[in-house]
C-alpha cells in the first residue's frame, strides 16, 4: 500500500512524498529528529544514483534526511521504499528547486551541467536560506571536463600537434579562473562561483572527464555515461566506427564507482572544514588517460563481432570539436589531498566495458522504437 502526501510545490509539479505502510512509523520518527537535509538533483541518474547508493549502503540516512528530485512516480516509490524523500518535478520547475534548496543544508547538483536556470534556482534558494537562517549551505556541483578543452584545437590530433593543450591541475585555481565564458559548461559553473563570492553557499566543483563502468545501485546500473555511448550510437548511425582527425588526441577517464567515492569524500571534508572551497574548491577526478583512436577501435571490434557493421576498422571523419576531438589531461591534486584513490580500473577496464555500453545503447534504441 502506498500513501501519497501532497504539499505545496509548484503549479506543474506538486511536492509529493510516498510512504509505504510499513515505513510510516519509521518516517514519522525520522522527521521528529532535526537532521541535516541533503537535496540531490540527478539522484536517479548515472553519477548521482551511484553516490546515492553508497550513501544508503553506508547508513547516511541515520545522519541525514535525504531528498531526491525525481520525474517518474515509479522511481519515487522505489526511493520512498529506501527511506529517501522523493520530490517529484523537473529541472524546469524553478519554484520547486528554489524551495527545496532553501530547506537544504547540502545540495548535490548532478542532473545537467548545462542547465543554467536550474542551477540559478538552486543558488537563489540557498541565498534565501542564508538570509533567513544565517546558515551557509554546501553546494557540490557537477561540471564536466569539456570546460577544460578550450586550450585544445579540437582537431583530433596528437599532443605534438596540439601544443597549447595543457595538463590541468585542480590545485591551480588561478588557471581555472581564466577559462573563457564560451567554454563548454562555463556559463553554469560561473553561477556556482558567484554563489561562493557572495557568501551564499560553500561551493565545490567536480569536473569529471570520460566516466565509464556500470553504475552502482538500482537506478544507476541501467544508466549510461555520455561520451562513449554517444560515440557508439554515432557509429551505429554511420555504420562504421569513427574518430576525429587521426584519433590520437588524449582524454582522461574515471570509473563511476571511484567518482562516487570522491563525492562523499568531498562532503565529509567540507563538513569538517578540510576541503578547499569556492574558486579553490575544484576537483578533477582522473584515473588514467587514453586516445579516442583506441576507443574507436574497440567499438569497431564489438560492433563487427555482433554483425552490426561490415568492417571493424575505424575511419576518420567525425566533426572537429571538443567532444571527441580535444586533448584534455588532468591531475587530481585536491582529490588526492582528501585521500581519494581510484581503485576500480583505468583505460583497460574502460575498453572492456564497451560491450555493456553497447547493450545499453541498443536497449535505448529498442525502447525508442516501441514508444
């Protein structure tokens, strides 16, 4: 049996909490205790769902009231059964995001690194909370390593032919501050930095590179990363594995399980006052580096073995640009200082995970056709 409790949210998405019958008494007791509140966007996604799984497996619920933005009612019911408060809405629901942020001691924003309006609504809510309570909440925002691609020419060439491509170190806040406004994700990141400068929130920017691996928990395990699955999809469309230029350009990678660990390390360090914040609160998680040519070769091999393309050999021809054509190398000084150590594998593991990515892409295509 499920009980739906409607409270004021917005005209499009009322605030909804679900409590199964056998959890009502427990939920009541939990709300009687004044626990810090965590609000998560993207908590049923690939990255957010993975660190939410770690939170629940490590009993964060006994220390925090955790609320997650969710679109689908079936996901809301599953969250409720886990003891998490589902907040039904979308990133376009500014009023809802504002009100939830205004109630939160900690916000993880992991849903969409290019959705400026939702980030602005969250920051506005945190500003309201600061003005009403005097408390400065924690905002851990997810950007993406594309923001670090501006020094690269994006032509899919080796480092010898892309001489302005630098190694980005997250301890170098001065270099990050010089990133131009037009860089990918930068417009949204600046909203986060502004919140720190104004004293609205203590902010921390996580800048993941190519994320790979099977997500953790019931939500994330069926979700996809971005770059490699999209390259698989593009290869299916043109019936050939492909890359930009020579494909010898280098990118950084990190396993989603290691990335999830970093989020919790940042949270714990932020609460203890041990993490750099604001302009210095940068985290570039990296395990190893790889070339997109190697990825294209592995995709070609897998598609060919499954008789989805006629040749395993990749070809050049993808459009130039940062997404698959830039050189992005990282150093995780700030993460290492917090004790972060990736343990789930690097490039070899990433290449071996491509069949799983292909399965998810094909399943997505089947669902789209049947919709």
